[in-house]
C-alpha cells in the first residue's frame, strides 16, 4: 500500500516511480586499524556477490592499483583494506541496481609483499615476504652468501628513497638480533 501510494505521488510529480521509491543508503567501511592488511598491486582477490552470481569475479589487482568489475568498471583497490574495497564496490553497484547484492572481498593470494635480493648471494631474486620478514631471513631465502660477499656492507634501498646499512656479523653476534632490520614491500637488498 505504501509503495503504491509513493508510486502514485511520484507519477503525479512527473518522475519515475522507481526513482522516487528506491533510495540507496551508502555503505561506509570502518576506519582501518594500524597494521591491518591493505590490498596491493598483483594481489589476487575473490569478489563474491551474493544474490547476483554473475557479478562474482576472481581478479588480480593491476599495476595501477585498480580492478575491473561489471557495471562499476575500474575500482581503486590498492592501499584499501578489504572492508574499504567492499564498501566502494557496494556503493558503485548501488547506483545501477535496484537490489544491491551483499559483497564479500576475499584476499586469495598476496603478491604485494616482495623484496629483491641482489649481489653476492647464492640465489639472487625476488622473494615473497609473506609475513614479517627480516634481512637475516631474506638472506636465508637466498641461500646465504657466496665467497665474495662483503657481509658488513649490505645496503637496503627503500621505495621512499632511504638507504639503510646492515652488518651481518654484528646482527648475528647480537644475542637478541636487535640490529636485524624488518623488510618493507619493495625493499631492494644489495650484497656487494
């Protein structure tokens, strides 16, 4: 009855009944907590749209930080938490659909957290950091030093332009490993 009345009033005003009745309430995500995971380029995501399976997708975040989805096209995903991306997708769909499906964002594979290790190690290359990874752990992933390594002059170049020095022997001699540096995504470790 209420719907019919609203439709009649909207019709009398010359507007579409659906436009007058349907009011989408925008979704807001909770503020991110310090240390909460943020999506990054190359991460693999499952976007599940309940009640609308044709919108469900498995997507990889592009190098520009965006994902592509039906109806909403390109959506910024990098640097957002999964809940923030969920809100962005839900709000984007709300502009096009009468009934917006419940959306879930599931991080399937994390490929953002990588560091590169170059120079005089046995297996140089890029390594997935997975969780909190230190320089000593990265050196172990690279199979240790080769014969020519200068273990006291290791450099860590960060994305923000800073360079840190690392002395392997000093870090190992410290009983609590206080000189061991925690790596950040994108760090480049050079063993001269």
